[in-house]
């Protein structure tokens, strides 16, 4: 019995020792496996994060590049549109103004008239026809109106065409002001043309008065908007806030 007891005790000790060894090996190998898996997952996570950061950086750079280019176009278009608008506005205002000045050709000598007509846009046939008129001043006033109207319409047309082609680079709220003034000018010139063509008395004044009353106020408001946009665009181009 004693021998059996010793045998079982030895077997038990062997089993416990083997289990301890196995547990120790499992623990060491398990930690290495877990560490390896952790490092693997961490590397994958870092790679995914880096890839996402690179994509985000690319999108931001592309957006900034696009924004800078748009502001650059706006910075070029706005001054030109503003310049053309002012030319058109000045010509229109001159044509529809109730105060017009003309020289009294009836009081001039023939040489004086010829010298003066050289500085006018009248065609040679108009000058020749004028010299045969009894009331030279009236004829001159009638003819010079059409030249002034033509100049005003040419200026309005240049502004309108430029705005149509390049207005896409101008913010909508600013572009609307340009078009509002554009409409006022065309309407006023059209009404003045009818007045002159039909020799209406009293003359139509609705469109002309709308231009003369609303035009200067709209032009001033637009000037402030253009200045603000130009300074903002300049700040972005120079990297200032």
C-alpha cells in the first residue's frame, strides 16, 4: 500500500509539473501571439489612418487651389466689369439728361461752322446737308443725338456682353446689381429713342426717371460691394486673413 501511495504521489507530481510547464509555455507563446496580432492590427490601423489623412489633405489642397483660382478670376473680372459699367452709365446719363448743350450754329460764320464740325462725329454727308439747312442748329441737334445714342448703346453693349461672358466668376448677389443697372440703362435709352424718333410732346419719362432716380443709388451700393470683394480677393491672394 505504501508503495502504491508513493507511486500515485509521484504520478501526481509529474502531472502537476507537466501542467505547470505547459501553462508556462502557453502563457509565453500566447503573449507573443497576442503581441504579434496587436502589432499587426496597429500597423493596419496606422496605414488606414495615414491613407485617410493623405486623401483628406489632397481634397483640401484641391479645394484651396480651386478657390484661389476662382478668386483670381473674380479679381480680374470685377474691375473690368466695373469700368465698363461706369462708361455705359456715363454715356446713358448724358443721352437721357434733360439738360443738353448745343452750339448756336445759326450765329456762326461758314468757316467757324466748318471748323467746329471737324471735331464732331457727324459724317461728311451730314455736314454737307447741314450747310444747306435754314435752321442749322436744329438740324445739328437732331443729328448729334443719334451719334450720342449710338455711342451710349455701344458702351452698354460692351458692358452687357462682357458680363454675359465673364459674370460667372462674379458672386450672384453682386452680379444681380450689375444686371439691374444694365436693364435700367437699356430701358432709359429705348424710351429716349422713341421720344426722339416720334418727337413726342410731352415726352415719355417713366424709364428715364427710373434710371435717373435709382441708378446713382444702385451704382453707389454696387461700388461698395465691388470694393469689399476686391479687398477680400486680394487678402486671399496674399495669404492674409
